[in-house]
């Protein structure tokens, strides 16, 4: 079995956000992307109120002036979409590494 990838293009469908009939596409989620994206997440948790807007701008290229017109929960949902994509990928990786018939330590089924 062989998996073949190219660094120039992802095999995954891009994440998309539509605001006022304009579609914004998320950047490719690489290690560098993750480090920057999660640094905005950390700053938001520490109380930086502008960080979620900067985070969505970084990920999708949505102008901050447009993001400021959205409700704060909508901006949170945009960023959560990226976090969800990351988390889903990690779940798949963990399941793949674990194997379908593996048991976790302590399982006694």
C-alpha cells in the first residue's frame, strides 16, 4: 500500500467561509500554520479581545473590518471550524496509529 502526497496541493477539501456572498478559503493547515493559529488561540484565552479577529483574518484572509461587523460568536464559530478540522484529523491519526483492534492500556473487555 502506498499513500502519495504533494506539498504544493492538499488532497483535502479546503475549509470555506461565506460572508455577504463572498467566499473565503482557509490557508493550507501546515505545522507553521498551526503554530501561528494556536498562538492566537492562546492570546484569546489570556484575554486579548482582538486575537479571535486576527486569528480568523490569518486563517481565511477575511479583512478585519468585515470581521468586526460580525457577532463575536460568529467569529468564534469561524475559528472553531478550523480547530474542529484539526481535531478531526488528529482523531483519525490516533485511530490509525492505534489500529482498529487495539486495546488501550487497562482495557479488559
